[in-house]
């Protein structure tokens, strides 16, 4: 896919205006209530937040993985939670774009790109996170469909999602060929959304467990081939790693900007603190780490737009950027001293939002496992 740089610039500028004028003013209230500002989804859809990376044939902007990472980076300037909601929306419909039928695409994919319908993706379970192949939710063939039974955990967007992409085991002895993806309407009998999970960060995203109590779905709700779900999930996870890296970049940029502004305005011992070598070196190190992450992600996303296999680079970007944003947020708070430790300060939120970046979408340890395996170890 060839992405035109001018289009990316226009998208970035448009999103920056939207973030500053529309999202930033909402963040304090929605963070306090631990809710996503659901009323903005159609505006976000119009701007391409959920579809920049999809081709125009399905209602996207045709800006590829580079374009979609840019969206997540810019939204992360407002808040990690809003970016998380957006990237989950995108990843929930990505399997429908790649493998869905024309009917599924018109019913779920296209309205979700426009922000008219919200989506979640339910893979993780209470006993199976990193080990996707181990999931225990089953989809038993029953008449002209399947009966889904099981429990999912940590499902972002599920409190308001109109539909969910659900991973469940279908008959098959090899666990890697026994997972099927289904698109399930929220109001299907047997779908139960649990209570809001209170989280350390990402407060403007909503996360809950989801239960499937013998939920019957017609066979037309299977996405792609039955039994191919594990591989579809891995495709999704590779993309997710680029998007989470982009969120780390946006959060780190924001943290560095706040720390730099503070360091150049705060005086101690009669001197602006940015004059102290300890402080200016810390700011310089933060800038280097951020730039290294930005370059790694830009390279990974560019390769991802051109090649089928980008999993090693996606894992490298996810690992590096996830660790980087935690270091940058930590250093930024150090530069602010006590002011950065206060609740309601943007840095306090960024520090909390950064923590998920080494966990969600595959932990740092899982990324290193993937990289080591690719090294032939
Ligand atoms: C806020 C939030 C939102 C989420 N949203 C979603 C969502 O929308 N949909 C969804 O399906 N899931 C979601 N998740 C789940 C997320 O993807 C998992 O939390 C993540 O994959 C890790 O799984 P786990 O929490 O079960 O940890 P575990 O897999 O139990 O890991 C625990 C520890 O063991 C380590 N470990 C595990 N296996 C290995 C190994 N092979 N080698 C070395 N170390 C290992 C891990 O690195 C980690 O340190 C979300 C999670 C959170 C916290």
C-alpha cells in the first residue's frame, strides 16, 4: 500500500485540532467518572479515527497502518483511555475486514468505521491471557449454528459495545486449529456483561468481564473459516502491537512536553531548574528515548504496509515503546517533584496510563519471547 505523505499530514493536523478543541476539555470529567465519552463516536468516525487504516472500498481513508498508528498517537495526547477505546474498536473490526462476508461487512464493519456502532473483541479469559490457545470458552455446533458457553475477562468497550468478536473453541484436537471467531450481537440471549472493572489507568476506557450463557448464534456469524481463529487473532495482535506502540509515543510526547515546560519555568536556589545538569540531561535522555521509539515504530509501520510478515518488528516496537513510556513518565514526574505526584495533574494520569503498555496486547516478556524465537533461539 502506498501512503501519500500529504494525506498523513492533513490527518495529523485535523486530529490535533479535534484533540485540543473537543477531547481535551472532556478528559477531566470522564476520567473522574471512569467512563468513555460515548457521544463523540460519530464525530470520531467522520474524522477517520476508526477507519484511517482501512481502504476506501469499505469506507476507510486508505492510509494504511502508518495512518492508523498516527490516529492513535494523536488521540493519546488527550488520554490513553480514549486512544485505547479507539484502537480496540479498530482491532475488533479488523478480522471482519480481512475475513468477513459482504453481509458481515455491511452490518458491522462499515457502521463501526463511521462510529455508528461500537465493537469489542473478547479473547482473554480469567485463566488464559498470554496463552491464547488455551482458552476454554466453547462453541458447540447446535442445529444451524453454535451455542457459545464460557467467560471472558478484561473486555475493553464491552459495557457499551453493540457487538463483539468472540474467540471460542470449536471441535478439533489441535488447539491452534480449534479456535473460531464469531461476531455476536450484544443483545443476543445469553450475552451478559459484568460490572465495570476499576483499573489503575485508562480511566476513559471501559472494561468488564463478559459471560456467554449458552448463547446461540447462527453459522452466518462465523468470521472466515471455522478453526482458523487462532491465526486471525495473531494477525490482529500484530496490528495491536503497532497501535499500542503509537499510544506509548503519544503519551511520552505529552509527558516530555509537560516536564520541559515545568523545568523551564520552575526556579530553585535562584536558578531555573532546567539549568541544572541533572535536570537538562534527564530531559535530553527522555527526548532520545522518545525519538528512538518513534523511529522504530515508523519503520515497523512502514514495513507492515509493504510486507505480510511484520511480527518481529511489531514486537520490537511494542516492547521498546512500552518500556520507554514508563521510563519517560517516571522521569517526568521526577522533574516536577511534588507537583507531579498530585492527583488531577496530567502527568499523574499519564504515569498510570503508561503502566498498561508493558502488559496489554501481549506482555513485554511475550514480545521478547517472539523476538528471541525469530533470532533462532
Ligand atoms: C486494561 C486492560 C484491557 C484489556 N482489554 C482486552 C480486550 O479488550 N480484549 C481481550 O481479549 N483482552 C484484553 N486484555 C487482556 C490482555 O491482553 C492480557 O491482560 C494480557 O495479554 C496478559 O494476560 P494476563 O493478564 O492473563 O497475564 P498472564 O498471561 O497470566 O501473565 C502473567 C505474567 O506471566 C508472564 N508470562 C506469561 N507467559 C509467559 C511466557 N511464556 N514467558 C514469559 N513470561 C510469561 C507475563 O509476562 C506476565 O508477567 C486487557 C487487559 C487489561 C489489563
